[in-house]
C-alpha cells in the first residue's frame, strides 16, 4: 500500500482533537461570558480566567515525570471520559440552579487541572501516531485545528448561549468528550515508556534531575526554550494593546477587529495548505524559521502605523508564515526529544510559556498605560528582534539550534 499520513491512528486522534476543540472553544467563550453577565465585574471575570490558567503554571512540573513512566493512551482516554462526565453533571446541575461564582471557580480549576495533564499526555503521544516521514504534514494538520475551530465555533457558541444558555453548551461538550474517549480507545500504538503502577518520591526527583541534566547538555533545546516563551509572551501581551487600540480609535472598533483577526485566520489556513503539500527540506528548516521569526517581529512592529487595509494584509502574511514556522518548531522539537523524556521536557516548556505570558501581559499592560499603543508595540517588536538574534543566532546559537531543526526524522 502507498504510504499515507491518514492511518487509522492518525485519523482517530485528529477526529478526537476536532471534537475536543469544538467543545473547548465553545466552553471557553461561554464560561467567561456567563461570569461577566452574572457578576457584572471585570475583576471577577479576570480572577476566573486566572484561576483557570493556574494549573497550566504548576501542574506540568508535577505531572511530567509521572507521565513518562506510564502509557499515555489510557491516560488520554480516561481524562476525556472523566471530563465528559464532569461537563454532563455540571450542565445538568445548571438546568435548575442559580449562579454561584465559587462553584464556577471550582469547576474551572478542576477542568483546568485535567486539561493540563491531558495536554502533556497528548503532546507526548502525538509524535508516535504520525507515520514515519509525515511529521511536518501531521503537525500542520494539528496546528490548523484549534485556530480553524475557534473562528468557526465562536459565533455558533454565541448563538447557542443566547438562545439555550450555558447548560446546553455544557451538555454538548460532555457528549463530544465522551465520543472522543470512545474513538481514542481504538488507537493501537506500542509506547516506549515504562509501566509503573506506584509513585516513588525518590524516583520522581531522579526523573526531574535526569531531565534537567539532559536539557543542560542540549544547547539547541535550551536556546529554543529560552526564546519561544519570550516571543509568545510579547505577542500575547501586545494583543491586549491591539484590542484597546481598536476600541479607542475612531473608525476602527470591534467589527473591524473581527475582520482583522479573520485576515490572519485566512493567511494561516492558506499557509497550512501550502505547508501540507510542500515539505521544507531538512537543511532549510532553521534558516526558514529564523527568517520568519524576524520578519514576524518586523510586521508586528509596524502594524499600528499602517492604514487599515495594509493592517489586514500584514496579518494575513503573518498568519501564512506563522503556521509554517510553528509547525517546523513543534515537529522538530518533539521528534528530537527521546520518547521517555518528552512529557518531562514538555512540562518545563509549558510552565515557561505560561509564566512568560503572565509576566509580559502585566508588563506590556503597565507600559501601555503610559505610552501610546503604536509606540509600545514597536518597542517590544524591536526588543523581540534583538533577543531573537542574541539567543537563536549569535555565536554558537545558529549551530546549536540547527541541530534541532535540521535533524532528519
């Protein structure tokens, strides 16, 4: 038979991911909306979001070494099933119960804990479900699912929220997660990890120490782990300024902002299609990714200095290039890391990314209170360009990172 990406395992995990993404996008939108609608408090809405994010900052370090000692497939199946039950129970409860902020907070925290562990297990298992030779295509498919679903499902979630309320969305999410769990039981994969049935504190500490020693020796991974949280944090921090700029600038507003984000989605979709059909040669991966990192920062820096039509073109170009560089990084890094180290190292990376987003959102938000948004965005874009050069390229950086991006898998 002709080799194909769309094996039974890959098809199942993709369908399961789509089902989870549909429900997750709807729930993330609806939960934040209902908290604000019921409390009329931006502080409580912000507190709700922070509590939902908290497990992503803490739990990966606890769960990572543990996950590397167990098969990931049963964990993924079990957590999807557990989440489905929780959503069904919560949805049924909401049918006849008044709003209680504390209950919503507890629910968001529990679901966030499950989601943090699930994401680690999923990220660590995913490379094993992609047929050999199809890694870039597989990660292109994965990278397109959540942005596509978010754009398509958010309006539908608003429709269902207005007409049927949060309970209907919760019940729908519960059903989708149970279906995902059922689908994922059909995955057949041989995992190269241990099968521990008990927890040992000393072995847990040894696993963390082993992962840290491995990471210290991998200069390319260290540089990637140093730069990516910075660029992600700057991007997320500046996105807050963009929303405020559109809302406060005459002639722009929320409607134009939605079209602005749609342009990036179109570019991302086209980029994903191109990347799926035309694979970048291994020896060109690093040079292409570095070019995209720097060009993306330049485009970010000039964004708010452009007239609106050019702003949309700017975002479409960034979406087109961004999906390609993100796919290259994810496929290269996940295939470079040994299977028995993947969850531990992904946990470090997840914590760094989450912490960086929190720090830069606060920092850029504070700077935005003093200086105009265009000046702030330009300053942090220049900072991003300089740090990218210093961390990823200067000195031995180019050679170190090339070993990760350009290796054959």
